[in-house]
């Protein structure tokens, strides 16, 4: 077959038309994900500062369901910070993490322990009290697994001191605080539940230490007529063993006999809380030091026989 000039021209025109059509389709009918125009609204919103991730509402309501243990605290409709995705963590690790989270929430719920996320400093809570806008969904708070790991170490009978109380879990850095009561008429810790404020970085040590204050003040000493004063009969022994008979010096170099660390010499309450924490997390060290330290041995035996039902840790 012979190709004439006319045929050639025809082919060129067809080719040119095809290319034009192809470009047109590319510009106007690409899947949304590939269209550069799609980025525009996000960019504009980012600069205006009004970008609300579409899943924010779903996340909040999901958290509400999970935190059915906190009926009196309504979680506010919080916009996620800019640039932070609202997607749940992807992959198997993420799924496992959220399962562990759900397990922990259920675990607390069964024990009547409330979990609340917060975004305000302790001093602010102390003087201005708690309001709805101070609360956050607690399940995206960093290091929450440390709180779970710490509480899982504590035997159930002792956790009864915490029943009906709240762990306020903070996004902010700090050292934690025990909320022994709430005095709205005096504007002190107004509208707060009894319990503990735990601050970043959340650790097992901090969790167990703050819980120990609740056990000590409410469980043993029964301050502010706490209903969970189940260990009232231990008050005398507690006062005798944990009294600190000298002034606190945080820079103390030589540790006096009877103490695992300097902070526990601050006062009777810190003495109790620190040694309670050492009993659980540093069992072998505590036992070893107690071998030739009469006061430390007394402390160890007090925990072992009177509170932990002869449970030794780290054996
Ligand atoms: Zn303390």
C-alpha cells in the first residue's frame, strides 16, 4: 500500500487531536487525590487558622463513649491542633495499642476509677478550679501506658482507696499533685474530684507515688472524712514509722539510716509515698538495704504484712 501525502496529513491531524483530548482529560478529570487544586483549600485554611479536621467530631464522641466512667464531666468539642492528623494510628501496632487502651479503660471502670485528660497547670486548678474547657480526651495523652503499668502493679484491695476518685492526666510537664478535696466556696480546687493530677512525663514512679498519698491520707488517715478510710486501724503504726524527726534539707549529702532517698525525708507523707513506691518498683533493693537498717526493715514489714498481704515484689 502506498501512503500518500493526504494520508500522512490525516494521521498528523488525528494524532494532534488525540493529544489535545488527552491533555484536556488530564486537567479536568483526574481523580481528586491527584489534582493539585485539591491542596488549595487546606493551604488557605491553614493560613487562616480555621482548618478543622473532618474527623474531629467523631473522635470526640468516640472518646465520650469510652469515658462513660466520667458522667459528670462533659468533654468539650475540641479542635485538633493544626497539622495533627485525626486518623487512628495505622497498622498492627496501632491496633494493639488502642486495644491495650480499651483494656485499661475497662480495668479502671471496673474499679470505679475515673480517667480525665487535662491541659492546665496544677496552680491554675488550685486557684481557679476546673471547668469544662480544661478537659481533653485522655486517650491521646503521652505516656499513658506508664500510668497503666504503674496501676497494674498495685493489688486490688489497695486500689479500693481510689474507688470513686479521679486520675487527672495532663499534657503538661510537672510533678503531679494529690487532690485531697475541693472547696468551691473558698475557690480552692473548685469543682474537682478527689484523686491525683499526674503530669508529664507520666511514669510508673509518679503514678504509684501519687496513689500512695491517696491510700495514706484517705485510706489510712481518713482526712476530710473520706469514705474509703478502710485502713483507719493502721494510723498509729503509720505515724510512728513514717514520722520524720528532723528538718528537710533537699541538698542533704549523707542519707540518714531508715530512708531510701533524700526526698522521702521531706515529711511523713512523702516518706510514706516514696517507700510505698520503692516497695513495689524496687523490691530487691529495698530488702537488701533493710537487712542492716532497723527502720527500713520496719517500713518494709509494715507494707508487707499490713498492706500487701505478704506479697514481695521482684523475687
Ligand atoms: Zn508526694
